[in-house]
C-alpha cells in the first residue's frame, strides 16, 4: 500500500513533466532564451520521479520522506504553472511586427526561471543531504540495489547460454530500470563481446529486428578503443552497406558473429511466442556464458522463454496488483558459492531457505541464487520473507500470536505479521439480513456433488463492507449443499501462495468440514503437511481433490496475479468460490458471467431490519418506535447507503447510548468527525481504506478529484472526463486518446467499487454514463483530499483554521453564506487550478489572485448574469468552461478572446443563440457544446429572468409604441423593478432576446479556423451565413461528433460533400428545418460519388429519406440509428437496416415509418439490444418472426394510436423488459380537453396493447407503464 502523499507526488510530477517535455514548452523556452535552465529543471524532475517510483511500501510510510514528497508536489505544480505563464508572454505579438513587446518581461522571466531552477536544485539536494530513500530502510538494500543484484547474479557462474525473462503485470518502468542497471555496469559489459538492446516493433518485423541487431553490434564495436584497425574498418563497411542487405544477408552476418563471441542481448516488449520462436533461432549456444534478457507483460510468454525446469522470483511489488517477477533456469545444486561485486554469497536450495540468517545477507543470497520455489508446473512464487507454516485459515486477533509462533520465530527469524481478517467479518451469521435471495442464488450455482456439471469457479464480488465473507461462510456451512468435501483459505497480506495451498491440503487431508477459523487439530496432523516439499504438496493436493468432489473457498483475492499463482493447483476442484472486491478479478476467475454474482447494498427495509436488530437486540419491532426516532434512523441509514458494515458498526455504537432522537441526531450531525476519531466506528474507515490503498497512484488522484462534487450528486461521465483532461490527468498517447484513457480510469474505478454506477446508461455502447460516490466512500475521499490540500470546500461549518498551504481545487457549496472577507482574506487563492460553484453566484468569487485556474465549472449556478462574464476573460489559462443550465446568459463578451488555451466550452441550457466572431481566435478549442431550441427552452427554472421581466417590458413597449432603446430606458430609469443581480447591460440583452425556433447556435464566419474541434453542436445553418458555415465544416477534419440543424435542399448537398472525407467522424445528427417541404430530402443526393462517412457509429436523421437501401449498407460500424419524420412507406428500408451487423439501438419516431405493418424477419438485427418506436400514426401491427433480434433486451412502445396487433414476442429470446405508454399521455392533453371521446378511444387502444403484450411474454420479462 502506497502512502497518499507519494501517490499525489507522482501524479503532480507526471503533470509537470508532461508539460515540461512538450513541444510547446520547448518552443517557449527557446523564444525566451531560457532553454538551458528549463532543460535542467525537466531533468531534475525526472530524477525525482524515478526516486519516487523506487520508493517501496515501508518508505512510503516514512514521515521524513512524506515531507519531502509534499515539497516535490508543490514544486511540480509551481514549475508547471510558471512554464504555462511564461507561455502567455511568448504569445504576445510584437508592435508593428518587429518591435518586441515588453522587453522587461523577458528579463523578469529569465530571473524567475533562475529562481525556479535554484528551488528545484535545493529540493533535489535535500534527498542527498538527508539520504531520504535509504534512511527509511537501512536494514536492507534499496530496491534499485536489489534489482541490480538479481539481474547481476543471474549472469554469473554458468557457461551455457541462458535466457532470463522478466514479467511485469503492468507498466514496464520497473523492468526497464532493473535491466538498465546491469546493462550499463562496466563490469558486466567486459564479460561480453557484443551487447544490444532492442525494443520490438508491433507488428513484429524480422528484417528490422536483424538490422537493429547488426547496427548495435558493429556500431558499438566500431566505437570501442583498442580494437584492431582492420576489424574496425570492416565494421564500418558493414554499417555503410547495411541498408542494401536483405533479411538473409543480415541473418547470416548475425550468425557468424554470435557463434564466435559472447553476447548480451536485451529484448524489450515481447508479445507473442511466435516472435520468440523466430528470435531464439538466431542465437546459438556457443558455451561462452552468453545471456538473453526478455521483458514481457505476459507470464506465459516469460515461462516459455526460459529453459525447463525454471524458477521464478518476486523482484518488486509496485502496488497491490503490479508486481515484477524474474523467470530463470532452476539451480540444481543444493549449495553453490559464487561472488558478485566482490561479495561471497551462498546459493541455497529450497530446503535451506528458511535458515538464511541476517536481514542484510538474506536479500543478496536470495537474489543471487534466485531461490524462489521451482514452479515449472504451477507458476507459484514464494520468498523467504514470508511465513510458511501458519495456516491461512487460522485468523488471529491483532494482539494474539498463533499457537506455534514461538517455535516459528526460533526456526525462522523472518516471520512477519499477517493481515488480520477477523475484524473484516462484518456480520455474525445470525445478522445475515436481507441476503436470502443472494444466498439461494449462489447455493444453486454450487449445486450438489452428485450433479455432474464439471469444474466451476463462482465469484462473489463487491465493495468492501458488503458482507461477502459472511454470506459465503453462511453458504459454506449450509446443509443444503450436501456431501461436498470442503476447505476454506483466506488470502493474507503479504500474499504467499505456498502457505495458502499448504493450508488447503491440510484441511482436505484431515477432512475438515468447518470454517478453519473455528477448527482445531493436533500438531502432528499439521506437521505432516508442513514438512512436505512443494512438489509433494502439489501431488498430495491433486490426490485429495480427485479423491472426493471438493468445494474450495478462496476468500479476499485482491489481484489477478494471485489467482494465476494458485489456479493450476486447483484444476481438479469441482467447485471454487472466490470473494473479491474487483469486477475484473471476478471476470478473470470465473470467465463466464453466469458464474459471477455482484453483491449489492441492502434495500431500505432490509437495512432498517438489520439496524434495529443491532441497536435493540431483537427486543423491539419497528412499529413500536416513535416517529422522531424513525426519522433519525432514516437519516442514519441514508448515510450508511445500505452498507452492512456501516449499519452494524453504527448500530452497535448506538446500542450503548441512550435511545433517544436527540442522541441520534447528535451522532448524525457529526458523523464525519465520529468516523475519524471514534474508536468504535474507525473499523468502517479502516476496512474501506483497503480499497483506496490498493489503487495505483494515477487512480488515487482521479478518485480524490471526485470529492469536488456534493453528497449524492450524480456525476456525468462527459463532464468528469473533460475536467480530467483539462487538469492534465489524461493525455493523448500513442494509439490511445486522452478520452479513451479517461474511460479506462472510470471503468477501473467502477470495477473496483470505488464509485457506483448512476441511473443512466449509454445503450448503444453499453457504457455507464454517470456515477455517484457511496456516502461512506465519499467520507474517505473528502478526508484524504482535504488532508493533502487537494480540494477545499467552502460550506456551512467548514473549518478554515485548519486550512494550510496552497489550495488546488476550490469548491463553493450551495449552503455557504457567501462571505467576501472569508474568501479574500483567509484563503490562499494564488494556486487554485479549478473553481466549481454550486448554488448562487457572486461576483467576488473570481479573484485577481486566481491566475492559474484551468477549470471553471458553473453548471446550474443561479444568479449568473451577462455582466459577470467579463471577469472570466482574465483567466487566461482556462481550459474548461461550463455555463450549462445557466438560463440567464444571452451572449458572450469580447474578452473571451483572451482564452487562447480553452479546450471545452459548454453553453447548453443558456439563451446564447449566436456566438461572437472572437470565438474563431480560440484555436485550441476541442469541444463546443450548445442546444437546439427544444433542449434549451423545454424546462424553466425559478431563476428565469425572461419569465420574470419579459411581460413587464412588453407592456411598456406596447403602451409607448417605441423602439427597443426607448422602451428599455423606462426600465433603466426604474432600477427598483430590478433585482440585485441585474444591471442595465443585462436588461438590454434581455430586450434584444427573441426565442427563435432555432435548431442550434449560429456560428460566425471563420469557424473553419478551429482545426482542433472534436465535438461541435448543435449548429443552426438556416440563416444568411448558413451555406458558408456548412462549407467550412469541410476544414474541421478532426471532428468526432457533429450536430447540425436548419438544413434545406439548398445546402444539404454541401453538407454531405463537406464531411464525406471525415474519417474520424463517429457521431452525426442531421435535421431538416422544414420536414414538410417535399424538396427537403436528406439522402436524395447520395450516389456512387457521394456517401456518408463509413466511420459513423451513431447516426440521427430528422427528415425525409428516399434512398435508404442504396447507402445504408456502407455503414458497417453503425451501432445506433435514430430516424424522425423520415416518412418511409415500405419496410424494405427496415430490412436493409436489419442486415447491419453492429446495430444495437434503433429508434423510429415521429412518422419515420408510414406503413401499416412492421415486419421483422428471421435473422435480421443480429446485435440489436434496444428497439423503440413512437408516434408512428399509421402503424397497425408489429410482427416478430422466429430468429429475429436474438439479443434484444428492451422493447419500448410509445404512443402509436392505430397499433392494435403485436405478435411474435415469444420469438425474442433475450427480452428482459417492455415499456408501454401511460393512458393519459401528455402528448394528447390539448386534444383530450376538447375531445373527451377521443380519450376513451386512446385508452382502449392502450389497454389492447397491454393485454396482448402480457399474454405473450414470459414471467421473467418486466412490463412497465411509463409516462
């Protein structure tokens, strides 16, 4: 587990280095003449990052190191801010094109860079001065030294050619640094005639591999001093002619030199065994102690590269699920002696391992011999520093030693304390409330031993504190399971697979039928298993698993590597139940979704039952409680969020207190503080902290950022993603975009149960599109973010006295009293990077000190007016700006031209109908989001000044019959009619405002200059500049998403021509301005020379279609299709759509289909998940043939007033839900007020539809009536 400070330090350094190494920073340094100092700063930051990467778990907890890390983080922020600030000065244009602007700025910047360099140098020297990395672990070599010892020792003492494979579960940073240490060692290089380091290309190119090999061999040889002149000349000639050589010549040249010289070759990033088979043939065994070091991210590849029998050593654990292992040839002698770096070391066999004496000798001896247990059959990793005799089933209290602890210490002085699992068992068996369904489901999955179902791995997963262990133990003991032979093992920390397997063998050998936490046995029985060698242990375990059908429980598996290390030894186990916190581990273990069970939180009634049982000990029932007590219980359970751990812990605490509403209210009001300081409640935090501690550093940073959002807030994926990118948490990398990387972070947090999925889901991508934080998880998130000065929230009862240091992210809560003096005098705002406002806006929220703000998020802020926006133009570093939901914004000021770094502008939900010309100066803009008319004005809010003042102004205008300027002056002269939030500028904009029926915003000329745009829309092109705007779309070649409306037959052809070659366009929405105009055909121009982009995944067409069958087949990547007012009369178009292989969502709305029958034929729509048809006024019947839509899960039937026959529903084998319209649909309200008979007619139609549906569907299909 890595300390939060170290994780945040790594993330801060990553952000600073990301900008410092960019081309923009290099250009700025060159222009300002400070490139040498900037290069020095960059190099020093890289060294600091390397130091932090090599700091191990114990060092991460060192307070001295933590202080240094905090200083590094602050310095990294300062470096990044300063470099970006210097960039603003370099952007200033000279007077008249030749006279430099503000030459004094250059001198000031040069001085600041010198000062910054001095600060960097001082912080860097502090590590050397205080020996921070080494001081915290003086009893053992540093990680870098241990890595060098392992790789170095593997190269001594054996004449045959050897292959050493290094496997890391994630990043190759640790592997590369370990190999580099040896590769650069002069002592090592002297042992080899040729050396080469090759990173493989993908796809693999044999000729390029050989060319690189020859180049390095002869290039290095040519440069060596003291080599014969003739040999050097030959090498030079070979290098000169190498480009002309084919693959055969290169291979022959390699073979000649490799046969007569010793060689050291490093092969980085090996991916497939086929690549290795080609490479291996090139390297002969010349009996000259040659070495090949292979680096890979796949354990199977590492094992296949190494000669059998082989061994594996744990080199370094970077995090809980990122470990580096070393695969190498097994040492055959029981004891050997060799020397390494002048130190004599003993190489022990596995039986002598426990007798390694001192802590200083042990790492070198272990690494020199690579003395992990041989695992040629099982990939098991063991090391001497782990306890090998204590049963994992014996769960000890923290202060209690195991029965044989004394003997163990005498025999092996390296015994380490195990992680205690006894306190993570959240519920006693008698308190297993609300889990009957879950229990029955898993018991059914396990089945009876006499049922021949084959091997099955069942995973129960979910966030910490849900009671996974309690549930599985209840199942494990259940008599309904019959005659399974059972064994239970808990994965302790640090994980030792040998201990776990030995414990399983012991239980099965002694026919243990009970949870080992309660089992007892004799020392003789235990000793028989513990004395076995690993191979004997594996054979005994295999025998026991085949002797009788066995049920094995592996509790608390925390990484896929742990499962990989034990699964092969359990191949003969009929049933295995795994509990884990992470979805990806459950998927990895079970392989089949049907064998995975996601354990959720308790429903309210179940949570209340559990809470009352815990508080009142079954001495009372719910109906006997006073309303005031029940209300406080409701508040408590809302905080607990259905988490059994929190419910039982808090319930147990309240059981010892007076059972009054006043006492419970006190606890609810200070629950955050109680979780921090109350020993009885700290168990909640300690258990949930395990999930947080297991996060890699980049995910810790992303997770803590979520503390910005209020309790129970629904966090939209798009909003979070764009904010993460603006903050620098994610950047474009080779082969992956910043948005895709953010999605990985988001999904991993979901899989680790650190965030909960929201209600919405992107149906065509099957992705969660919003999330929430569980209240208890949020307490940890807020606490850690505040502790690291990462996020500070101004809210009611916030403690300002504890605020120290620079604030990075400032949040203004809706319940804060808006005190200007507090904001300006008590907080250091000079380093704020993001400002997020919830509730009412005040003009003093933006301060002159906020020079480095990158994110300004004002979504749904009340009281924001046009005259407030001029202040925003001062925030020149701004990358993300959102006014979403601020309905009283009518226009953007010219000062927005200063925002040259802006990447995202979101004006959805505002009344901005036209963008100013200065928007074309924002050349880095990537996302421009706006609404069409329906989305913008569909919902009114209480802060809407149009509703408040429009009527008054209209009366003035009508009465005086005067101009806009004159009539508005009546308001200017009557300031008493205005509330405090408006000025005359706002009133004038309000007066100019007209709620035009636009299909988006109007863009200025020159929009084609914004080459970086990825997302644009909605845009209205019905105005006088519409045709010019459509043509400029052709210059926006980076577009991924485009929404355009107001089209007509005059410019629809130009639109398709403009975007025809946009091969990155994934989402497109096109809307005709007047769908009743016969000439307005969306696809009338399609033919051989003009077709929609084939890259489209999401397509919405609002308008008449006439040639669907001619072009729809081109869209093979299409996943979602929405048709409105398309007026298709024959179902041949529907059948053509049904042939598309990837279509997952189909929506037919507003007379998109004008036929009487929708007939879905067999084998059509093979991937469809959601079908929705609505407002198809002529549709009378729907028929589903057998075999159609095999994956359809949701059928939505809207208001189709003539629809009377729905048949073939049983053919939809995967159907889970059907949604039908409510009788009094709001669409008919105006008609129904006049035509009462019509209402009865429509009601009868809806009843007929519902009866037909319910008669056909199976019990598992839900039928819901929706508005």
